C-alpha cells in the first residue's frame, strides 16, 4: 500500500467545518483533555436546542462575550467577576 503525505493547514481545515462538525471537534477535544467542559459555553441565539425566553438568550450571549474576551479584562474587572462568583 502506498504512503501518501498530505499537508493541510489547520486554518483551512477548520474553515471547511460546518457547525455540527465544529461541535463534534469540541467534544473530541474535551474527551482528550484539551478542553474542560466548563470552559466551553455553547449557548447562543443560533445554537440548536436553546430553550428560554429572550432574556435567557441575552444572558447566554453576554456570558459568551465575557468568556471570549476574558484575556482583555482589566484587573479590576476580573476582581469584580471573581468576587461575584465567590458570593454565589
């Protein structure tokens, strides 16, 4: 059997995935320990299976934005969020 070596850029691979395939990739990364389940917040207005009222969708989008931008938070903003989480 011949050996075939194909070099595929990861960006090209990712760009060709549909939404379902990306969710499947996330699941595989979780299984392999590259992502903790709590790190991935999947809820968004476009997500399949989301239930709830418009405020639930707004909340989910807000949490996504905070999660995606967590490295841009100022130390003061981070402290506020940490203290809020501790109080719950």
